[in-house]
């Protein structure tokens, strides 16, 4: 599994950062960037002499040109590495977050503060930052980035009214309301060059300031044209840049960008990215040609890797695969009792076990966000209200009967008398999600609902989902990219649903966000998702998150299957000296968000093995 959001095919909004987003310590008014990122020196180039370059080998799936391209703005499909954590080595974020300690490591952004009274979030860029073309990184670049994010319907704009430059290094963001999640939206965002995106930013600014929006003909045209924009090369801020002339179907190379942030402190000269999802990448890893991988390896492959001398790191992912329903195409699935029946009919523990062994744990709370985080946000009495949807096929049959379905022999018939038969699509190259999809198809078919699985190439499958070209699908629940539940509900309710699927001209799941519930009465889920990130009041946020969890648990717009833990092989003593021990807090970071290997590279803690040069 190699996507920035596991299996999402796109990054999860913008990344985030800030003080602890927990029930104890939500967000102080001053987001002090006082603790600068201190990166130990790895020795300058004179120490290396004429030695051969130190090379780090990783991997993910990417598209080669011309389909693959260098419009790296968040949310644009098929950009090369744009949906993967390795992009952070090319485009340095404002800051990166340490999930265990709940602290920030400032990078491009030096300091920041929130003024609740003025409703502003102000940040200052480091002095002396330079783009790869030699021009300075300034607040103008940040403004262009935010306007282009608005073209892509980025959720950041649910929270802000305007962005302004106070000077060449200082940006003032005016909030609609003070928001604890805004800090992460801003700090974890990668800033893009005005030289590349300024023209688009000015078009967006003119559209919105004149009262237009993305639903007007002009707005739709802007969105379509922007997604079709193809810069010849990227202007980058990170310690590495693409070696544009050597990108092949097999691999690409990132070469040192001497002007990039922390370039003199990263101990490796090149990063080779091998192309492929799990099936393709497995022989490359088994041949010891990769140092680190985050793909979802089957249990048998994991055993082979251990025999080959790899160490397995198991970080929490805070997300996993879910069963999605196309409610517009399959009207009988709009009855909540039917979706609840599907949840009871599937043995989620079995689904996780066959997919990932020790790294696949059946979802317990069915709350829409990680079981690891539920006790931090919901009171014990509210947790007790959550339906666990235990594997109970008798209860599933009762619910289907209540919804007007009937059993004829071994097969279920829908209320209109049609035999229940569905196609389930999943990303073909994702071994764990493919296994999950095939297992769901097998379990439901044995229950009497015929489901036929079909793999679709992983770059096309999420687009098909967004366009509504499916009946059932496997896609992500929750988020491994952000620690606050707000972002999990954005993934659950927006990403492959009406609000964001509009970028592909579709409605995705077609799940309306105004719903009637037994637990809460009428709920406006879109408003609740936005409110879950608003304000600085911890208790108010917990109440909103609780409402969302109860509504999700009852309505089941999707059925979460299992929560994934990494089974990340690392090869030590070959090209790379070693990773930290398992009890190092950095290994609690989600590998698809603030990736620990990327952070270790920036900090100079990952160094070449002795003699590797």
C-alpha cells in the first residue's frame, strides 16, 4: 500500500500540524513555533571526497509521462509522487508532526500564532529559503498555493475567509471561526511556487471575489483547466528534485537539490523510487533492492522478508478499507437496515486476518475513525451506545426481512423481486485491499447475496468510484494522514461522496448529508464535519465528534472492514545503517502522513551503512 492516504489515490486535503489535538490539550491560542527543527549535521561534502553517492531505495506506484505529470498541487490526479509521502522530500512542508509527543517540528514555517479575538492565524516563513530556480520563497507563493487549493475544493476554505501577506515572509489567515484543525491545515501544507501557479491563483481570486463559485460555468471551466495544467518541470523547495530525464516504468531517481531546505543535512545523495504496487514491488524487495516499503504485503510474503533479513516495523495506520455502496445506482441499498445487515453478515476479523495477518484488525467500534482514538474523544457511556455490528447472520437476515427482502432457496431477493447480485470493484494492485474485496465477495455470496469481485487498476478505481461507475467498492475509511477525527469524517463523508466527487463530475456514493437518525433526529452531517474542527473549546469538539460517531454508526454510509497496521520491511546494514528501535516514539507516526522515514532523513538520523558508499 503506497498511497499517501492508504489506498486513497489522492492526498488527504492538506496535512496539518499544531499542538496536541486531543481531549486534554486541544490548541492553545499561541501555536508557538519556538522549538525549531534541529537537524544534526551529517558532515559536509568535503568529508565525502570522491566516494560514490549514498543512495536510498524506496518505492511506490506512479504514472510515467505523459499521463504522469508535474502539476503537484494537492488533489490533482496522476501527478508524479503527488499522492505519496515521498513528495515531502521534493516539496518541503511547513512543518511535520510527531504523533506520540504531539509536537511540531518547524520546517519552512518558522513560527506561528493564533489570535482568537482577531480570528487570525499568522505564520512566518524562515529567512533565506530558496526555490530550486534560485528565487526566494515568499508569502506570495503561499497565497498562490491557497487560492489554487480553493480551485480544488480543498476543505481548508471551509474555515477561512481570506489570506493576506503582511510582508515578504508573513502570512495572515483570517478564519470564519477560530479552529483547532486550521493549524494542521496550514502548517502541514506544501507551499508551491507562484512562478508556476500565480496565473491560476489570480484567476481563482477574481472568480471568488466577484461572487462566483465552482458550480458556475466559469468555475467549472477553471477547475477543469487547472486539473489539465501540465508544467514541464516542478519548481521545488525540498532537498531533492526529480531527475527528469531518467523516469521510466521501472524507477525514477530523486537527485540532491543543493538549494533545498536541509539539503546539507540529509545524509543521502539520491533517492531511487521503484515503481509499482504490491504485486510488482514484491520481487524488488525480496531481491533486497529496496530499503523501506509501506505496501500491504500478504502474510506469506512477510515471512519471506523476515527470512531475507528484513526487520518488520508495525506502525499504526489509523485507517483501513471499507465497503462502499452506490446509493444512486442501487436504490434498495438506501434503506439503512440493508447496510446494517451487510455489516452483520461480514466477519470483519476474518477479513483482516486473510488480508494482512497480524496487521489487519477487524474494526470494533464502527465509529468512522480509528478504534485507537475513540476512547480519547468519546465518553465511556457514549461508547456503550455504539453498535458493534458483531458477526451475526441471523440478525442480518432479520434486518433484510424488515427492509422487504426475502429469501428464496439460498438466495436473497430485493424488494422488487430481483435476485440480489452486485459487482464489487477494488484496486487491483493493492494486495491487501484486493484480498479484502475478494473475501467480502465470498462471505456475502455464501450468505445469499451474490457479489462478484473485479480488480480495477489503482489509478482508475477511485475515479470510477467518484464518477459513480460502480455498485459496491473498496475504498478507505478514516484517515492515516491527520490525527484529528475531523479529517477521518472528511474521508468518510466527503472524499468519495457528493462534496469532493464533484471534481470528477460525479456524486460518488451518492450519500446525502442531511439525514434522519434515531439517535440524534435530523442531522446535517456536512455542517457537523465542519463544526468538528471549529473553535478551540475541547469539550465542544468532543460533543460534535460524538454526534458524528453516533450518526455514522447508525447510518453506515460505508462499512469499515479492518484497521490496518503497517508491516513495513526495513533493510538495515546494507545501504542504510539502521532505523530507531520499536519503542522510539517516532515510529508511532502514521507512515502515510508525517512519515517517520522522511522525518528521519530530514533529521539526519538515517545514515548510510558503513561501507555503503
